[in-house]
C-alpha cells in the first residue's frame, strides 16, 4: 500500500469514527431531552443536539465528497466497506 492510499484509509477511518460518535451523541441527547425536568436543561440539551446534528451533516458531506460514504447507494457502500476491510486485513498479515 502506498503512502497516499494509507493516508486515505486513515482519513476514512477517522471520519467514520467521528460520524459514528456524532450519531451516538444525537441518540444520547435526544433520549436525555425526553427525561429532563427543567426547561433550562432541556434547552441546553437541545442546543447540544442541534450542534451534534450539524456536526453529523458536515462529516457526512465530507465523507460523501471523498467517496467514503454512500448513504443513498447501498451496493456502492458495500464495495467501499469491503475494500476498507480488505485493506485492513492486508495490513495485519
């Protein structure tokens, strides 16, 4: 694997991890909003939720633009995921 491909895999792995973290934050904030008792805390959590949604959108756009993420084409996403998996397996051998 050449340096450019290695950097691309690193970028893809980091972006994927960040995207998953943003999704997790969205779920957590949404759940917390339904459980909070005070309007002030609810507003704070909603602000955090909105930021997490914005972050998710930015990360998704970055990944789509770089060919790492194909949310509307499952077959293409499977190809990307398989290639990434094969690359990682090749690195461990």
